[in-house]
C-alpha cells in the first residue's frame, strides 16, 4: 500500500516564530534564514512546534515511499512538500493568515492541491492525516474532497499534541507503523490513553 502523508502545520505567529524572525537572534537556524538561505519547511516547522512536528516529520519520512509524499498543510500555499526550502519572507506570509475554514487565503490553495492530489492518486494509495481530527479546520475541507480515502492513526484518539508527537517519534525510531482508520465516521474524541514511558532520542532521530 502506497501512502501520502499530510502533516498539520506549526503555528507561524507564536513566540518561537518571533524568536526566529528577530534581527537579534544568534542561534544557527535564525542566522541561516537571515543570511538568505532557504531552509526546509520541515526543519523550520520542527523548530516552531518542537516534539509534535518532529514526531510527525520523522514518522512520515520513515514510512512514505518517497519524500514527495510527505506534504505539509500551510496557511497560504496549500500542500507543500516538507523538503521544500522556505525563507524569512515565506514565514512572514504564513504568520499573516489564520488557519480557519472561512479564511479563503488558507482554504482555496488547500482545496486546489487536494483536488490535484486526488487526480494523481492510484486506487491503491491512501492519504493519512498526521494532525488533529478533533477540529474542523483540517478535516472538513479534506473530507469534502478526499472522502473515504482520508485516514488517520487510530492511536491518535484521546491523545494531545505532545502525546501524539512522542508516539510518532518512537514508532519512527522502532520502525513500527501504526494502524490507520477512515476519518469519515470515526470517533474523534475518546478516553485518554496511558502516558507513554519516557524515552530519550538523539537529535538525528
């Protein structure tokens, strides 16, 4: 089974984004961006979001057949491969737009790319959302277009962001793929599962 992974975005308007955009920032990632280097969207969003996005990216890169099947939902540009280079100007653009169902600058590019994705999918390809299914800002627009092809990890039910990130990261390291179920008709909220046992990972994981 071939799978395309859709990763929910990091918030580009928060405190960590402000740190990254600051002219006074001296850490390596900020300096690279300030010097005009295009840094991968995955690396930037991992900095903005921490464990949650790191887990999503590691998991998708581990189980996707190629990196072009690891797509990130963005505030203004629809679905963008996680390996795509972004600049400070791109981040400022992302920070200006809210991810909301009634925001056309978010919704229209996403609808465009979802329709393009449907045209490219083979009958044997699933689309797996690595993100929250409890809110409508991703799920409703995706279900309208992807319908029963949209799936998510069953183990996400009841977990918060950090728990999902930790689960995905350890699955990527252990190379154990989760089971997926259709989003349509699924129970999106449930009892909180037991906490994951603490585990340390090298930064390269």
